[in-house]
């Protein structure tokens, strides 16, 4: 095997490892974003329900 071939294989392996790590990090970040979005949606729904209950009590 030529030295250039082994260098190319080493670079390819390093790139593959780096790409895999970036992919895992991206998945973790997206999971965090989705969890935050879900929490905001849940808080919004809870606050909306409280507001509607309060308005209904004021009217009725």
C-alpha cells in the first residue's frame, strides 16, 4: 500500500468520525429545541385555560 493511500484512508476515517460526531450533536440540539418548544406550548395552553376560566367567572 502506498503512503498516499494510507494518508487518504486516515483522512477519510477522521472525516467520517467528525461527521458522525456533528450528526450526534445536531440530533441532541434538535431534541433540546423540540423539548423547549413543547414546554412553551404546554405553558401557553395552561395559561390560556386559566385566562378563559377567569373570563368565564367574570362574565358568569
